[in-house]
């Protein structure tokens, strides 16, 4: 899951800071042909969502993680290579990236899911692929539960279906790196987040926080460099942990999803948990284990593309 730095929202911490809102430029939308297009579409409550479509083939909506990050780092760090065979739709969730904060402060799980369906309708697609990364897995799985007839397939890349499990895994791994025990005092969400923040602070002081995403610091620096341009004030990140639905374990619910699912898991993904995928119970799933951590789509792009393109054939 993506994380925050003190000055800007990068992939380094899971906390909330203020950022300067950027001035965004609206572009004209061209829906025909295979040209790249970006624009804003409005949800029923008036919240504007940033959307960009580019590529060839079936429509695939990318659902970024965070919670509270944006789609640009995935697109710029080789995610756009998927455009060879897919019409990729990159959107920033409400309260994230280039999208508006929620007009009425509503960041419910169902609202986030309905935003995805709004995008599908906007591009007049009966069925779409959903490609989720990290926290985005929770949104993708719940979309498939609510709108199964509009899903051609799910592609879960380093995705969590259980936020608590992934946070506990991060705490445990940080404890190993620091030779310390950061176990929460009790099972409450408050204690979990307090333990996480304590471990994260000490890890950052040791300049080891990049290891939560990759063993290669240069890869994490690349992500940070892009994320420094994120114009958001991270309103979703400020609210997400207060919404009970995001704390639920959706691993068991995955058995209710009948559409084809590709689960891409990293052998060293300490942000999600290397074994988290074993709890998934999709009825029609393929598993692709790829060497790498939370950024394997970038660091092992050839294997990532092979898995995705093989799935959509």
C-alpha cells in the first residue's frame, strides 16, 4: 500500500499531510479511435474525477492503491506498456490525485465502487477488465460483487483484500528490520495504527522505509519523484480509516466472485504480505508468482506483461 512523506504524498508513509493543491488543466475528450484522451467526468454528487484513456484493445480500468494515492506513478513506470493490447483507463479516485475531494464528504466503499461504474458507462463499455494494485484490490473485488455482469476479468496486482492483515504484515516486517517488537496492545484499529506509525517512524529514521516497497532504493526514489507532483490534499486518505467497510476482510467474499481472476503476487511483497494471496477463494482464478516486491509491475515489467497478456488472450 502506498505511504506518505512529511512534505508530499509519496509511497513512503500511511499517514496524512497537507499538500498544496495544483492548478489542473482540462483537456478535450476524444472517445473515438485509439488516441490518448484525458478529461474530467462528474459523479452524481458533482465530484469531478480525473480520467485518462489511452491504448488499443479492450477497456481496462486501473484502480490505484494508497489508500489515497493516484494513477500517474503506475502509468509512468511502465504501466503504460499495457496499452499495446489494452485500452487503459487511468483514473484518480475521489479525494486523490487530480480528482476533486468528495463534494459531500462521502467516501463510502459503495460510492467508490459506483465511481468505477460511472467510468465504465462513460466509455460506453458493456464489460471491462479491472486492474487493481495494492489497496485497489478492495475496490475491485467489491465492484465485481456488485456489478458482475460488467466485469470481463479481474487482475489483482500486489493487491490486498484485508487491510488489517496487510498492516499487521508490515508491522511484523518492520520489526524484523529493526530487531524490535511492535505488536499492537489490542485488536482495535486505533492500536494497530499506533503500532504501525511507531514502527514506520523508527524505520524512516534509519532510512530503511524504502524496503517496504522494494529492496532497490532507486526504484522507490523513482516513484517518489513522480508522487512529488501529486496535487492532491489527500482527502480520501484522511477519511478512509474511519470507514468500517475498508477494515473488513474480503478474502472470504472472494468465493462469491465467478468472473476470471488473475492474481499477481510478488515473492518479496512486504507491503501486502507474500502469502496473502493464499487466502483468496475466487472460483476461477490464476496465480502468477513473480520475483519482486510491491513494485514488480515496474521492476519486472516483462514478467508482469506476460502474465497480463496471457490472461486476456
